[in-house]
C-alpha cells in the first residue's frame, strides 16, 4: 500500500479494538501509539488541535472528562483543552488515525476506507 499509517489511542478502549480489528481485516499495516504507555507530547496535540479543532479532539463524552469538577469544564479554550488532554490522555478522542499526515478523529469505517483508498467490500 505504501502509506504511512499510525493509529493513536488506548489499548483497552473498545472503540480502539474495533478500529484496530478493522485495519487488520483490511490488511493495513500500521503503527499503534498507546497514550497510556507512551504519553502524548504537547506539539503533537497542538498540531491535531490546529488541524481538527480542540472541540473535535477533546473527548467530552468519556468518563474521564465527565468526572472533572465543573470548574475545570467551564471556559474551555484551545490551550486549556490541550493541557487537559496532555495531563489525562483518556480525554483525547479515540482513535486518531494519521494516514500520511491526513488526520481522522473517531472510528468511522467509511472514512477509514476513503482515507486508505481501499475498495469497499
């Protein structure tokens, strides 16, 4: 295929398991970056936020975000969202798929197929 593919997320996440299974079933070679094991650097988070928007990259539906004190949820902006995600990578939308620099947030099989230029089967 020749494309550089990296999937970012957390090993134990159900959505990550679905996404990785999908990649495996479609014969896509990829690198897996586990936030829990390897962390995430601020520069990468900033690049994602600049390209996708912090509102998409921050996983506000997850348990980690919902358990935050209300004061931490109020007045969020780019920098505060990045700081929260860096401190607690569970708050980053999963997965983030990087295909030769093109980014996708969340697992959507059709979007994965399109990004990877795979024939739908």
